[in-house]
């Protein structure tokens, strides 16, 4: 049985790319080190924000391996291992385990629209194949299917299925899951704008897009809550709200990569089918960085 639990601000890492679309490993390694120095409590590599759908298997493996190497045990690494093919998700999870990941994040299969029974069998197959924690990733807005509370409770009976990244923005969900699941279950928000509200509903932390460019502020939100400084957590969340909104003005990670480029952290290039963000969106992202105090 796996019992690893994650909390605080966990960055859903971007994957920096050169202008020709090749991976910028030097920028990535520097970026990972900076994230840790800024107070990020764990790193999530090659999820949706890391453009996993457009990375080859070799690139996916390399990003996981480099994240773990640079982290050097200072913070745990959660490796994205999602696919709409169960065999592919299993292979990615096995690689992550071999590379030394602390856990894998497995998204609900997209496009093929499995039933709840199909979802159950998919996640169980991955969990049966590995011995490290499996975190379910429920994001109906991208995958179309929603892992029901009942299915989640059923899956949680597996010793390796230890938590969920919840990107439903439904604040009843963490309450319902806590009542339905018969063991401690690690609940992580996947929506930056509801991070504090999710904590108030019994959550443990946030797998964050915004923390790519504001890691210290996002970490401080979580720490304030953990320390019982609720008013401070809310004030920081209010400060960050314009940035949370701006970073989703177009499909992620386009806006956050542009924000990272403005801060000199990495280039803005995304792989097709993600196009460069529009001029109005650029203005919105720049204005949000200024409003939050990250850019002059």
C-alpha cells in the first residue's frame, strides 16, 4: 500500500521549448531549480501544462528523468502518466516508477468517452502495474468524462490509489469525496482560482499553473492557510486572482508560457495545435503580471 500525501503548492510544470519546437532542456533544468528555491513543495512534470499530448515517448521520459535529477530529493516529483490508451498510460507509469518518481498523475481518458466502469478498469490497470501512488486526475472540461464520486470511492479501495487532482471547480466535490472514501485521501485542487476555497472544503493543496510564474506567492497562500492565517491566505488569493484569470484567457499553457517569457524564465513557444496567443491576450497577461507585482 502507498501512503504518500502531497500538500502545499505543487507546480504543474511547463516544458520550455526552443523556437523550432525542440525541447529546451537547459532552460527546463534552470526552471526546475528556481521553482524549488522559491518554495514550491512538489513538482508535477509532463501533465497537460507540460504539453504531454505533443511530446514523444522519448521526450516524455527525458523530462521526467531530468525533473527527478534536478530535484535531487529536495522535493518530490509527480510524473504525468495519462493517456486515452490504458496500455500507454501503464507504460508511462512504469517508466516513472523506474525513474524514481514519488507518484504518477493519471488523467481520465479523453476522446474515447469511457463509461464509469471503463474508467474504473483503466485506473485499476495502471494501479495494479505499479507500486508508487496513483493520483487520479479529474478534468471533465478537457477529457469530457467525469470520474463520479461513487467511482472514486470504489477506486480508492486500491492501496496504490491515494488521491485526486480535482479540476472540476465544484467545491462540493472535496466534501462529497471525504464522506464517500473510506480512508485518508489526498485531495489537490487543479483550479488556481479556487485554491483557498478548496482548502476550506478539506483539500490538501493545489497543483498549480500560476505557480509556474508566481511560485513564492502561491506557496505563501498555502503556507498561510496551513499556519492558520486565513485572512492572509485570502488576501494573497485576492492579489493573485487577476493572474489566475489571465493565464486561462486562452488554452493553457499558451498564456503561462507567454508570461514566463516576459519574466525571462523560458521561451513562449508551444507546439501545434496550440498557436501563439493573440495580442489582446498578451496585453491581458502583461497587465496581470504588473498588477500582481511581478513585472514593472
